[in-house]
C-alpha cells in the first residue's frame, strides 16, 4: 500500500507541474471563485498576455521600485451579494480588502482609490450608507481615499453596485516576502478563526433556513502585520489573506509555488462553533470558506513562537494559532491530519460553493 500511495502522489505531483492552458470556450462562475478554474484563467491567459518585468510572482500586490522607493500596488473588485450583511458591507470590504492585499505583501498602506459601478434605480440612501461605511473604514485604518471614478449602468445590470478599489503602500525593507523563501521546517500560523465571512454572507442571503449568530470578520490586518515584522523581521517567509477559496486555496498556492509539502493539523485550526455547525449542516469544509480579516503566515521555525505571541498580543489576533508545518514531500501538496488520526489530501476546489462573497 505505501508504494501505491507514493505512486498516486507522484502522478498528482507531475500533473500539477504541467503548464496551465486556458482552453475554455465560455466563462462560468467558477472562473471567479478562486479555485483551480480561476488559476487556469490567470496562469493560462492573463499572466502570459500581460507578462513584464514588474509582474513577477503572481500575487495580489505588485512590487515596484521607483527610484529606490519600494512600493507595492494592488487593485481589487467587489461584487458581494447582499450589499450589507452581519458585521460589514461591500463598502467596508472595498477598503479593508485592498488594505489587506498590501499589508500581507509587507507594505504599509498609504492611500486608496475607488471606482463605483452603480445600477440605475438604486436607492440613494443605500449609496449614502455604503459611502459612509467606506469613509469610516478608511479613517479607522488611517488610509485615505484620494481619488476615484463613478459609472452608472442600466437597471438590472449590476445588482445595485460594484466597487473597485486600488491602493499603494510602502514596502518595509526588513522583509522580502516570497513563496520562493519557504523552506521545510517552517511554521504555518493563522491569525484567528476561519470561515466567518463566507458563512455570514451565506446566511445573510436568506436562502437557507438556518439561524446562527455569525458576523463577517472584515477588518484591516495591517496592525497584526506590523507587529509581526517588528517581532520576526526577515524570518517571515510569506503572508497571505485567505479570501476566495479560503485557507485551503492559499496553502495549496504556497505549496505549489514553493515546491514543498504542507502538513496541516485539522484540530489546531480555530473555527467558531456556529460557523462549524452551519458548515457541517451544509456539507461545506470551513477550510474552503472565505475570510476578510484573517491571514496565513509562514515563518521560520526559530521565530514561530515569537510570531504567535506577536499576533495574539495585537487586537484582532487574539485567537491566532499554529496550524501546520512545511516539509519536503509531497511537493506542491497539502496534507491534513484529521481529528480521527488519519491523513487526507486537501486540494483546491474546481469552483466555489459560495459565489459572490467578496
């Protein structure tokens, strides 16, 4: 049996190393879900078409060197449905989401731009509320919105509104974050409970007769990142915010990009009780559910304890936990040690059980 297992793992590993090719004839919801189909679209179409020296490692934030000033630039679109939900709204996501893309790349966010695509007939009070929420989130994070654009489309064309936001940050010279720096023995941490945001959206849609007290975790993670950089510096390998596709997708991306194996301890991953219960009823693994105020951190083993202490001492990181480690094999794969003592492969999903969550 061990020989058969090794052969199966080797076949999967060889398949994963094949160059992505975008051959689809039509776009589906799966292309925007953050899983395998999204990666095929990005790696097989967008990345080759837009290839340039600045593109570098595919990530949510680009590293730029402007006459010696180290900057990061990020942009994101938000199409969440419904527009408001327990714990947040599309306006807050548009601010915190872009701030977090900069933060996990090791850059202090400086400023944001925003563009609104508004549907004809939208209640003006809804727009006022979203603008107020954006302003409050930007003020709380200390990152001003400095420019933007507005477009209006015909009734029925965009579910009320879509928001696109971009941001610029100054990269901290004490860190050089990259999947290429991940090494066997490194520790993997999460900054808090997972799957809160996606579950809150799912329940807010009212399509399921479930009653649970679940709120989105949308928030800026920059304070946690700053405390990590102060505590660990160059021992930080890579940081990611597990939004679409959740923790499972982020860990698979890291394992693939770094050509390492990741071993996750399922029981160590913090999940709130109501979230776990809702996911169990629906048959959804919390590992694949989106987050909007959490981060995955890979750090050198010798700084693992310092990183965990730094997160737990920072507001929003109180429930941070060590959830896994990096090892040499199997390359490009994530293994999960289950609560029953077994081991399973945790792959990327083809699509997403919860579309339109950010």
